[in-house]
């Protein structure tokens, strides 16, 4: 599989890890048998949550805190529909949190990024580990001049709904 076919999340996390360990990986197919499947947050959990338990171990990586939103939050309620309409999910699940819970229950192991996520997820999966993301291959230039001029170049990795946090710095130009 070439580098261009992986989602950016995968490149900075599991693909980074597998390359460091010289592990061969491929994009999993639900109709094929594997010993271990590592699912990124971009995986179709409507398919993988139904994968039978048995010989195949599933490790699910979750970096979003779906348990932090209220049960009837409008964004949470529309998330399943949006993921279905965009083709990210094969089956329609209107309540994405319930779909997420099913995936947590199916997973043999789960990786998250915060202590709060771990506490919430442990209700559904008892094999939960916190692992921080690897970003060190994303830097393209090393900064040498730290003086601040008229403009500040800001790089942000995040989700659109978190843009409110950036507004705290300065109004957009």
C-alpha cells in the first residue's frame, strides 16, 4: 500500500508505529480473516462492530470524546447521518454514540488519548490504554527565528467545531 492511500491520522499513529517496527500492514477487508485488526478513528464502525468475536482481535483507536457530548446533542444526533451520507459509514446509525458504544464493546482492546476517555470507555471495554499521538514526522521546517513580526503564522490541527477556541486569540482578518 502506498503512503498516499492512508488517512493522515493513520500516518501519524499506527502507520508510523508499524514502519518503526518494520511491520507489513494492509487496509483490512471485513470479508477477510486476520489475526489482528487495528481500526483508526476513520474506520467504518457500523461494519466492524458486527465483526464476530473469535480468532480475530480488534484494536480500536478512538481520539474523539463522543461520551463528552450530551445524549441529545444536535451534532451528535446528526453525526451518524452525516457519516452515512458521506460514505464513511456503510450502514445508517442515527445515534452515533450508540454505534460507538457497540464498537467499544466489540473491541478486544482500545486506544484513546485522555484519562477522561479511558474512564468513560472502560464501562464498555476493560482493555483500554492511553497513547499519545505521534506528530514529529509532520514538521517540514525547523524554526530558527522566534521573533514576532507583523503577522504570526499559526498551524492548527483540529476539527471545525473547535474553531471557537482560536477566536479567543484574535478575530479573523
